[in-house]
C-alpha cells in the first residue's frame, strides 16, 4: 500500500509541475507551437549545362518540388495563363486538348519543367491528363537512369 501511495504521489507531483510550467509559459507569451523548418532545396546554377549527379533518387533538374525556388518558365504557352486558379476538374474537352497538344509538342527533357512551370503559374493540369503525364514523366526518368553514363 505504501508503494502505491508513493507512486501516486510522484504522478500527482509531475502533473502539478506540468500545469505550473504551462501556466508560467503562457504568462511569458510562449504559446506558439514549434514548426519543423522546411528542407533547403538547392538547384543547379544552369539546368541545361549540368548533368544529374546520380546521388539522388530523382534528378534535381526533374524534381517537381524543387522548382518553387526558381522563376516560372514559359514554353510558348502564354495562352494557358487564362486558366490560372481554375479547378482541375472543370476543363472542357477542347481545353484538355489544348493542354495535351502543348504537352506533346514539348521536348521530352522539357516536360517535367513544363509541369513545374504550370504549377508555379497556379495553372492546374486537367484531371483527364494527370495519369497520362505521370506515366510519361516516370518513363522518361526511368529511361534516364537506365542509360549508361558517357
């Protein structure tokens, strides 16, 4: 019985200490939650001239996330700017065909950069094309990694 009383006393002591600590922190104004800092993304200085280093699972040049540190790039597709902030599920068949035409006229190496550019310009890719684009971009990445280096 004595051990149980000691154990309960310790628990109550720590509980009261926690409440007092929280009260003191609130009085000091320390009520913000800590946020984990975002990882630093370093892009190559010249994308066209540098080869991928091969140390990463995906090349930084092809990363869809890494582009947020750079300026939006245009691929002779300024007419797509009229779709800024348009939801991806509201495109008509003609508008989807317009996206598809541009996507298939862009060089294979530029396709991931074009997708990043659309994202940076707040242009949503039509839902009808998302799977198609992912398959093609993943195939391009796989073919790059399977090629022997010169």
